C-alpha cells in the first residue's frame, strides 16, 4: 500500500522535483513499520487505524491513499504527509452549537472538547466525489452516525453547507498528530443525538454567548480544546455564528486558509 502511495505522489509531483511531498511518501513506509506500540490503546480505535485516508497536496489535489495510522504519525507529518479531513458544526433551531468531548479511548487528542464532529473522508469512490464537496459531505453523514448516532436522514446532503477549507498541523503528543486540509461544514437541523461512548465522552449544546466562558472554564481546569477547533474559534466562528441564516456570503471554495503558523 505504501509503495502505491509513493508511486502516486511521485507521478503527480514530478514537476516539483524531489520536494517534501515525494519525500514524505517515501518515508511513510519506514515510519509505518517502525515500532509504534499500540498495546495500550482501545482495540476498536486501533482497528480504525487501518482506514484509508485521502492524501492531498497543499492545494487539496488528490495524490493517493494512506492508512489512518500513517497519516497521524508525527514522523510522517513532519516530512509533509497531508490528508483531507472535515469538521462539522451542527446548530439546532435555537442557534446553539453541538459540541462533543472526545472519548478517552481516542488515540489523538483524547478527552478534548471540540466541534460537533471531526474526521476524514475515506479513499473510496463515494467519498472521493469532489463536485460540491459531495464526497466529504457523505463522509460527514457517515461519521455523524458513528459518533453521535445521528441518522443520515436527519442531515441530508442538501442541508450540509460547505463553507471553506483550512490547512493546519498540530501534534497530539510526540508520536501522534494531525496535518490536514480540513473542510468546514455547517448544518442547522434539530436532530436526535445518541453518542457512541467509544467515540464521544459527552455532548452538549452551547449558545453563542456561552462559548468563550465555557472555553475559559475548561482552561481554568487545565483542559484545552482541540487545535483545529481553537483555530476556527479564533479566526472565524463568531462571525459565521452571527450570520447563520446568510452564510452564503462566507462561502469560499477557492482559498485554503493556512492557519498552521498561528499556532504557538
């Protein structure tokens, strides 16, 4: 599988020379085969490391596939391995945002509060479909059901609004982390939530005026929100929240907001 990654990446990036993308793909095999001890992790979450993510370049052009494990090892991330992801922000009819606390079983960023749902589309035909970000939206439906028990019928594709993309990199610890082109998806629907305890420790709705006090209270307890959620909060969330019923003016499908540099 890693050999296929290297061939796809190198074919797509010949014009770039021996750049960081080709180097990352060639290095992924060594990192994947290195001794990463998974014994202490939840077996369900370990099994999910075999999922095939969509490798992309910094312009979000598809390069091939890579396992979830390979995509989240800092050894590969620091060589430039980048994958496609999405972040869902689901609001109810009261304009309250649904947050989740990630399960302690999660391998990356366990126990942290974050937006409604954060995951990645898979390297399969349905989730590779790029017109109107349909593949990413289908992946969002899939993960909303897996994580929060939200029936896909309650969040039809036409209810999922693709706003824009961000690019960021963040370590979870010395071994695991994220390096993503992250699609920002907004939904406003009243849904039934039945969290999967292997994925979600807690879920809650927050009003706009309660968001910053909530984050401050977490920090006072020594907790931090996920890095991608923090970047969205700091750069975009409140102006989008103030315009939930006129979000079309914020849609930007051309620009990828590079927010990695804003991290400490």
